[in-house]
C-alpha cells in the first residue's frame, strides 16, 4: 500500500501457515465481512457510539490550515530556547514522544546544537507524580535567569481538560519557576495546547496571554496525534509535519472501502477481533526497530483505553526485538495460547554496519563476516516468526520501507481507524474512557477535594488492612 511504503502480511494468522488448531480460515474473514457493512456505516455516518469524537478521521484535511502557524511557532521556540519541555500525559503525551523518539537522532539531547539541526533538546514531563524525575529535570535548567541561548528554556503545556493532576501540578511548579527567572517575559517562553473554550488551562492561558493551540472538541486525547498535540512537539524537534500529515491523508484514501480486502485498517481490526474471539486476550506488538518503541506505547494506550471496557478487551504489550526475545520470548513461544503478535518492521535502515572478518576468529563469528547487523535482525525476525508459526502461534507483520514521517503518519491513521472499527465489532464505545475516572475520584478524594468527599469517606470505611505479615 502507499506505493509500496507499507506492507501488511497476515499469512501467519491463517490455517495455511499455522495449522488448523489455531489458524483462521478464509471463511472466518468472509463471514465477518458482513459485520463490516454496519461498522463502515457507523463510522461514515456517525451513527456509532461516541461519534462526537470521530473528528480524528478528517484531521488529514482539517489540520492543514494550522500547519503554517504550528511550524512558525515551532521555529520561534527553536530560535529562542535550547531546552524545550513538553508537559502532558496519556493522549496529550505519547504521540509527541513517539514522534520524537522515532524520527530524531536517538541521542538528540546529547548532540551539540548544530548536530541537532539548531533545534532545542526536548524533555517530556507532567506525565507522572514522580519527585525524582521532576527534580532531576529541574537540575538541567540553569539556576536563575538564563544568560545565553544554551540556557534558555521554554515549555508547551498540553492538556485538553486542563484538570489533569499530573500535568497541572508540574505546570504550576514550572510556571512559577519561569515567572521567577523570566519575570515579565515569562509568557514568551510558554505555549498552551488545550481546549478551545473551557477548562482551567484555557482560563490561565487567556489571562497570561500565552500563545495557544486548540485541541478540537471532536478529537479525544489518544486520537489527537495529528492535532497540535503531536504536531507542535514534532515540529519543534525538526520533524517534517507536512509529510506526517500527508502519510495520514494517503492512508485515509487507502481505507475508504467497506471491503476487508481493500481496507487495511478494517482487515487488521478483523484479524484482531477474530483472534480475540478465539481467546487470545493478549496482543503483543513486537517492534523490530528500537526507535519505534514509543510507537508501541502509543498503540498500547490507544488499544487499552479504547477497547478495554464492559468486561471486554485485549491487553496490549509492547516488546522490542531482539531485546525482549531474551525475556518474553520463552513465554510467547511456549506459554499459553492466549497471545497474538503484530510485528512492526523497518526494511531499510538509514545507515549500515557490517561485521568484519577477524584473523583469530576466537569469538567464532567469522561465518558472519560481511553480514550487516540489519541482515542479522531480519534473520532473527524470520526465524522467530517461523518458530512461532510451526507451533500454531499467530503473528502478522507491518513492514515499513523506511522509518519516515510519512510512513508513521500513515500507520497512526491506520491504527486509529482500525481501533474504532474493532470497538464497534465488540459493540462498545471505543472513544470514551469511563474507567479512568475511578482512580481519579479516589485520588482527589484522598487529596482533600471537597467535591470528592464521598470517595474519601468510602475509602476510609474500607475493610481494615491488618499488618499481618509485619515482623
Ligand atoms: O485519551 C485520552 O483521552 C486520555 O489519555 C487523555 O489524553 C489524558 O487523560 C490527558 O488528558 P488531558 O489532555 O485532559 O490532560
């Protein structure tokens, strides 16, 4: 698909390749095709659950008009600061982080500014309540007023609701620091990415006259990578956001049919759904390119928060290969038959390294002389998936020609559409996240918020925890 930029191979899901005990029949897909007529209608007419949040489907077009301003602001941030902090959590964090990790130099923050393409170092915070992590990041900031570009820092606070504790608390700490070091000019170093109308962050940003970017009402957090939520951090890092959006636009065009064979997003949804119905409740994304690990984490959130509800769902796990073949590999090969694997592979590396012959051959590696590391990785992949297949363990492959903004934009779009389709097949709302409120209610109650008093009271009347095993 997309002029051969992305290939999807699901042979190892089928009876023909993994045998009849665990493989799927072509007829399973044919039968499910009927349900896709309804899924397709629900998505395209907005008649499905949560349809108020289907705005992500048209982002490849609707975000276009914002790209010049996003790029201009990113360039200004890059010109005036050498450290850029992105504060956000969940859908307001993982997309930007995934893009940064995938498309910047793996040691971007350690390179000198020229080798970073005159872009700032990027750090992600506001995604936890971790004292050491935050204080360690503050250690990187200069004490007092920055006196040179190398010391100047800026930040982008990303929160649609503005009420997310992790982000809001971190922002208060950093905002106060910015006000103390930059004085009247603090607002020049702060950008807010938030809701258009409501929310505490919106009010604060208006009052302080921070430059603002809008997260559209009809786009939920984990579907927002193609809004300023993902695009602004990416542009600050020097990533080609136009190509990212173009990839998504081309994938959108490739996913217009209701036919499984002509719509890769639906096909992936169908395979995951059949697999889930067959009792495979754990889906592993095995990443064969370290830089894409956060793409896996981004997908973990998309899948878990969208599909894990009403007592249903599959547990997504990200693994990096070959690293995790030495940890989870044993269980995937030999444990319970409750997993399905999606491999994410990059065909061409940007550089290559080849093993040289060694006269002594004391490590007995000369049989590999002339072989590149990437060729070894590919053989590891082929060998691993054949080993799974011969034991009836299903897997499928997304192969990207190269790791590029274009291909990632396409992949993100495919996974988002596929997740909604899968949710509709499961007859649930893939666009809400009611379960997340539960921990927040008790946490806010325990932290003393009066409107959450009932949760504090319930918690306080819970069965006692005896210190039974304390010595
Ligand atoms: O997908 C979602 O909706 C969530 O993961 C949110 O993105 C996350 O909770 C952060 O919310 P907010 O942007 O309101 O701070």
